[in-house]
């Protein structure tokens, strides 16, 4: 299913459904600039989550998307950059 924007709420939902909740982390707080490791989700644990994002949004993400974007803010921006339509020159 194609979506037009990937949001923090969409990320939280996918994260909880695919990676499972880390009981020690409150995902309802402001997590945009909190590192994935600090959230209890190191990049290797996010593989399933990234695969789901790719399938649901019809995009391909680089293998190093989480290491290049180690926070939800960065990942959300990377996903949305893939969703932006290309503008003909």
C-alpha cells in the first residue's frame, strides 16, 4: 500500500508491531532525536521494521540507512526523501 508521508506515528506503529516493545522505553515521549540504541532497538534489530516500511511504502532503502540516520528523525527523513516524486528537468 502506497503512502504519501511517513510520520513519527507510523514509525512507532511499525516499530512496535515488528520489533516489539522494549518495556524500559517510553515511545510516547519525544523520541525524534533519541538514538536507536538508546531506544533499545540497535540497527540490526530494525531489519524487520525496515523491510516492512519498504513493502508498505513501495520504496527501497539503503542497507546503511540506520547507521547513516541513527535517530527516528533521520530515518523518517530518509523514508520521506524516497517518497518524494522526482521532478522532471
